[in-house]
């Protein structure tokens, strides 16, 4: 239980509305995760929902993505009367996202998209909430009129110093930000615009805040600072996130308390490392959720005809297929000598090669093209 | 003077923010026209600004266009406290434009983007304002659950019939809409998605309203119905609009009165039909605004070397260049016989031809390419 006048927030980030997973539409997954977040916010009677950047997956989102995010925000803020505290992330277009923001405040929906707005804290009963949107060092140069600011870490020093001049000592201080904090763990699905410490925020700069609600990295365990966390994304966006537990944080300001509330994926992302025979065995696949998004790593070494199509008949949402032992080893592991290979029919050689590389059989059309090409090659060989 | 409780609107449309004119940026023209509209609205103490569709030039406007329109709307509505009554046009993305609309009402900014919203009239002191966004017959099919609606005229009959059921007889009835009304005059710069009467609204369907504030056509004189007008665009968007007078209507509801208030273009669009010698004569160009967007029609018949570059030195914003007497007549009007032409050097023939067609000289690189091609052609001619 939180005390009177004490604040409780739900901290989420990186919704990436409009994102696809290896060509698969994630609309349903994102919608389902949203509904869980909404239920959690209401059940925990939070005083507001923090969304720490990357609301959209891209600066120019598709109409369907715009319609989906608009609906989510309206549901939370207008129907459920939940305050929203949000910032733009590096995937968002700050300019597009700013549309309507002056009106949103009337229903306690705060969406900051410009650096200057970071210094207009939202004043709540016991908390000052600083909403710092994603920015580039150039923006900080302009804002502080200081062209010695070349890197993010330099900019962040000035940003935090300025925020501290605004601190009300009677209140808690919460920062919402969308950056890479030095020392955090990275997965495949986060865009790392720059590599190295200059583009990272030193963790010690976050120590002045009672809590820092971070966005940018997609795993809740990316950073384990005392009072600074990435909430992670509500949905898994790559196979590298397969082992992450997705969810949201419930943050109590006083006494400080952090509770992770997990989300249940509609279709999960997972990796299966098995032999083809096991994967095709109903005593195996009968026990698992076959319509999850699955990355398959085959333990087999030998060629398997038409492997992807056969696996897809069982697992409709395969997002990747590779071999544990690679292909090179396998091509030469068959034990065929050069002499044996040279005796083979060229068409057989080609289809074997295609099978091993493309993990699929030649189509009838491809076979025709190959045969026509071989015919021409043979003719030219006879002429010379 | 309008009476107490009587309404006065400013009617504008077709802002097309983000539009370019033959490659030239119109940001400054649109900004300047906007400031004039704002001044007119304040000077005439209007009760609201009607924007009858095509706020943007395209469904996916550039960030700069988004920033510009957002600023204009905020200026009118939040700074000047002017109500805004707007609909989406065929150039707008209804879905994108809908972002934030539920919040906008709190400051009397009404922006309707869906057909269903046309039947939620804005109730003002003496007026019901129906905001009908641009829609496709398919939308009407869905809304009325009637798949016999195949064409716009059929849809419009049902739309107006439904609106009339909502009429408060004690009030005036004003419709804001973005369509092609049958019999209107069209210029080059309006997108005519369909041709023919089926895609047009019969004018008699507008008779039930005290005023119909139309958008879509860019000239204020496109339609001369008693109580239905296109305001036209605030800025000229093509040479075909050169002779249009741009402005806005001030509409009084009771007693009904319509006043056209012209806008002064920052840089006008105009056509000059003159000889090259006249155009290059400072006693001519010294008397006109040379930095206007100018379409030049030359009355000359003879080739003029480097004509575009020479004209641009005087007129920096040339948006088109053609010849009053065309090129065909000119090519053969020189009096050269076929025999004379055949005696000419092929390179001279080519550069003369290019000069007449492209209105420019061959560049050094083009000349090199042509010479190389002629060399090959000559070789091949010798071989055969």
C-alpha cells in the first residue's frame, strides 16, 4: 500500500507500434500487451502511466500504426482517466509526435518531445516528474548555446545540472528518459545509433533522482542500478529477446518500492534447438505452442529436402532457420571425394548445393532455368 | 454589423501545407497568407474559422509541413482563441489528421475526419454547423449499410437526408464540405480523382442549407450558387490559377451576407507572353515584380541560344517556359529545305534540335556523348 499523497506509477517503454517481426504482423501482440498494461494500471490504482519513448517504431508510421496508438492513448487517458507521462524516443519523429500536445495537458497527458520541455517538471503531490525526450548532442548545443557539447555524456551533465536547479527539496524527483546508459546489456533489436561511451549516459549522473524510468533497451534486466531501470518493451521484437521476461514496473515513490509485473505473450518468441526428426515428431510438437514465433536451430548435419516447407507445416510462424553445426562442415562432412563429386550429374550437384544453402528444393521453374542454362553451357563447351 | 447571437465565420480551404510549385518551396507564401487570414479573422471579429479540407497537400506530409500546420492551428486556436471548424479533404490522411481530435474540442477546435461525425452538428447560438469530411462512396456504403450506394451523388442524397432529420428549425444550417459540385470550373491544380457527373455533387442537394462552405476547387469563382461557394486556396498553386484573385469569405448568417476579402500574394504567380527581346529589356522588367513565380510564353519563332539561363538571370523564379507558336512550325519555318538540312553537319543538326526542344544548349558532357555516339554510328555505317 502506498501512503496518502504518495505517488505510484506504471513504468513502460518501447511500444514500437507498427513494428513487424521478420515479416510477421505484431498488431495483435501489441494490442494484447496493451490491454494487459491497462488492466495492471487499473488494478494497481496507479497515479499515472510513464511511457519512456519509442511509442512508434518509425518516424513516419503507417496509418494503421497511427490509428492503433491513438486508440491506446485515448483508452488510457480519456476513457480510464489515467494521466500519461511520455517522451519521444529515437524511433519517434519528435515533430510528428508533438501534434496536439498543447491540448493533451488538459487531461493530464504530458508528452514531451523537445529538450526545453525537460526543464518544465510536472508538479505532482509528492513528486517532480522530469520528462526528458531523446535528443542529439546538437540539440543540447543549441539549447545551452554551447558548442563545446560534442557528445551525449557532456550534454547529460548539463541537463542534470539544470534539472537540479529546479529541484523542490520537499519532493521526490523522478526522471523519464530514453537513452543508453553505460554498462547496460544490449540485444539485437535495439537500434544502437552510436557505439562507445561517448554516446552513453554515465550511470552516476542518474544518482540525483529518486527513480529514473528508462526506455531504449528492450530487456528489464539491461541495467541493475538501485533506482534506475529499463522497463523493457511489452512485446519481444527479436529472437535475441527470446529469453527475456516482458512486463512493466510498478513504482512507489515513498517508501520507494519497485515491483515487476509480468505480461503474458499472446504468441511468444522462442528458439528451438532440435533435430529435424524431433521437431517433426508429434510427441514433441504436441506439447508446445506451435503458433509461437519460433527460431529453429537444427542439430542435423545431413541435407534435408524441402526442410523449411516441411517445418512450416507444423510451425506456421518460423522467424529463422539455421544449423547448429553450420553448412561448411556439412558440405564436406558427407565424405564424398573430389573425384566422386566430379562424376555427379551437374543438375544433381546444383540441387544438392541449393538445398544446403537455401534450405529448400529448387522449384519447377528454377529447375527449368537451370537446365536451360546447363544446355547452353554444354553447347559452348563443345564449340570451344 | 452582425446582430446579437448571429454568427460570422471566416471561410477558407485548401491550404495544402507542404505543397511545392514546380520545385519551388511555398513555405513563405503559405505562412504569409496565413498571417493575413489571421489578421482578417481578428479584424472582422469572426466567431470561428472554417477550413473546408485539404489542410495538407499529402497524406504523409513532411515533418516541416507538420510543424508549420501545427503552429498555424495553435496560433489561431490557442493564442487567438478563435474556434476552428475543419474537415479533412481528399489530399489529407483522415487517419493521421484525426490525431488529437478528441482533445481539440475543449478549445472549440472541431476537426471531423469520419463520415459519422458529419451527423454530430456543432450547436452554436443561431447556427447548426455540419462538418462533412471528404469520403469515398465505399465509406457511405459502410455507414448506411447500403451497398446500392455506388457513386458520390447517391451517397450525398443520403447524407443530406440524414442531416435534415437533425435540423433545428430555430437555427440556420451551415454545411462544410470538400467535394466537386457539378458545374464548377476546374483548373490544373485540383486533383480530379474521377471524371463525370457520378463523382460530383448535384448543386440542388445544397439548397437545404443556408450556406455551404466548400473546399476542393482552388478558385473562388468556381461555383456561383446563391448560398454555396468555394473559398478557393489562399495561395496560387499552378499557372492555371494565375488570373484568380485569392482570398477568404466572411460569412454572416443573419441577415445572410457574403464578403470576399482578398489576400495579397507575397510572390504572385503570373504569365508573361512576350518576345525574348522585350523580356530582356530593363525598361520592361524594371516595371514588374521580377521575383514572382513566372510562366513565360515566348512570342519568338527563331532559336535563342541558352534561353532559359539568360531569362533566369533576370527572372529567378521561372516556373515554365514555352513558345506561343510552338516548335514544329518553327523548325520548318526557318526556310531550310530538306536538301539544305541534309548538307548540315550532324552535330550542328543535333545541337540545333536540342536547343529548340529543350530550350537550352548541350552541355560539354552531352556534346562528348553525342560525338562518341556519332563516331560509332559512322563506323557502323562504313561496315555495312
